[in-house]
C-alpha cells in the first residue's frame, strides 16, 4: 500500500480519553487503563482513588504516612465513608485521624456510619455521636451529599447540615432532646442549597422538621423520600412535610418495601412541578397486610387522576418486591385494584404520562408467577397496554439469607463518584 494514503496516527485528545475512561465500570479494568499510557493514568487514578472508607478506631498510621508522602492522592478522594464508634466504647487515635482528615479537602459525598444498638448488647445501646473533630472536618468540605446512619444529632448540628448540604439522607438517626436550638435559626428557615431529603427509618428527624416553627426549611425541596417502620400516628408529621414542600417537589417516593405498617397520605396535595412519583410495595408480608398497603396506595393515587393537580407528571414508578418464601402471600390478583387505579390515572393524561412497573422476585417458580402477574396486568390495565405507555420490567433478585443483622447504609458507588467528579 502506498504510504502516502496511509492515515497518520495522531495523539488522542485528552477530552476523548477522559470520556472513555469515565465509561469504564469495573475496578480491575480501571487499574489496567492506568498502566496503558500516561494519558490514561490521570483519569484512571481519578476514579480509582475517588472513594475511601475509614474506620475511625483502626490503626491508620500507614494511610496517614501515605497522605503525608503523596498529598496528591488525598486530592482525588471525593467520596468518603467514616465509621464512627459509640462514644466511650473504643479509643480513637486523634492525632493520626486528624492528620488524615487534614489532607482531605475535596470531599463531595460523605457517609457517616455509626453503631446501632443490639438487644443482646447492653453496652451498645446508643447511637453514635459526631465528635467535634468530624464536625469541623465536614464544615470545611464542599459537600453536595451527606448520609448519616445510626447517628444521634443535636438540633444545632442538624441546622448546620441543612444550611450547607444540598442532599441529606438519614437512616436510623435519632434526635437528642434539647431545650435550646430546637427552633430553626434565621439562616436556615429558607436554606439556599437544601433540595433533597431522604428519611429511612428517620421518624425523629421527620417529626422535628415538621414542627410549625421549623417547617419552612423544607419549602424548597425538589426530592423527598420516606421509608420506615412508621405507625399511623406518624401521619401528623409527614403529611405537613409533604404539604410544605409540595410547591417545588419534582420527585417523591413512598417506600413501604420493608413492611406494611407505614401509612400513606390519604390524598396528595397539588404538585405543580412534580415529574415523578414512586411507590415501593413489600413482598414479605401477609396477604392482609399487602391488601392494606395497596388500598392506601390507591387512595393516594386518586388525587393524581386530575392532571390539573400535577400538570408536569411524567412518570409513575412502582417497585414491587416479592419473595418465594412459602409463609408469605404471593397472590398477584391482590394488585388488580392498584392496576385499575393506575390505568385510570394514565388515561386522564393525554400523552405525557408513563407508568414503569418493576417486578422483583426470586425462586424456582418465578417464571410462573411472572406469567400470572402479566395476565392480571392485561386485565387490570387495558388502557395502558393499548396506548403503549406501560413499561414492565422483570428484575431477578438473588436470594438473601435471613438474618436479624441490619445492613449498612449503602456506600457511595463508582457511579456516585463519577457524578461528583463531573463538575470538578
């Protein structure tokens, strides 16, 4: 071949290299990319070193030494998980821990995992508190998301987070009773950044924020997610919370996937900006409990059947968790009333609304139950089926061993880190 017509190879633009590496989803592949060429080294390291987990009571002398000798490594960390002990239960090497935190200056997403109480362990009967050292560290970071699990908060600490962090996620977080700082200070009555609130078993925080003197801090929320073992009297706090945020909410989620004791709001208020409403329905409950959940969901959806109430509504998402355990009910016909209500809601909107139903189950008989569920859906949602605005997804869930041990709050994933790295 004539050498004159052979295309000349030039260097790949760094922007293209960065885009390619950003699409890599596996750690081992990223490690290989970091060894290919110098142009791949920086973007690969940027992702590989973006996440760090620290258990406060462990010996972190090697990590402290690494940060001291190679301070550039700490600059890569944007997602940080810190496990904090119950006060007084374990010693903390303050000097070493402080030196590590001093090197971290670019954390966008942080998870604080406390220790939760166990009925068999009298010494572990309190939630962890955030030590002043960590509070100072968090105040210095450009945080965009903060996740707390099994942590005890004071009102003053909660107000500091509300005033500075856009996304707050609380799991099993308790509020310390205090006679001062219980009313939102002027700086957080209408916080400029706070736009997303996730309450997972977070009734203490929900009750506190829904007080009349504090409710104004949630009036600019765009995302609200509520999950937990709530009782019907808890409606006195989450109904006002939803009402206060209704003008700006774009996404709201009611997660009842754990059990059927969570009440649903009888009627949803008008949502002028709401684009997505999401319901998670449990599988590991009896037929009676499941009927209650579905009945409550139908009542909540009734208000959505009027497009003037939610003119921007584009998606209704139903996550249905099922199980093959023989002691629980798997009668797919229980969902027909919900299907009919969803079909009526869908038909009330001309062309914009789509229903997405994700069915998650496991077991050898899952295919048989899937077929029965589809048959019920054809009977209960004729309008959705003929209009082509129904998406039904079959999700396979691997069996999990039954255990009384609570799972940790999900740590930041690689995709989370990529999200935080986009704006850097």
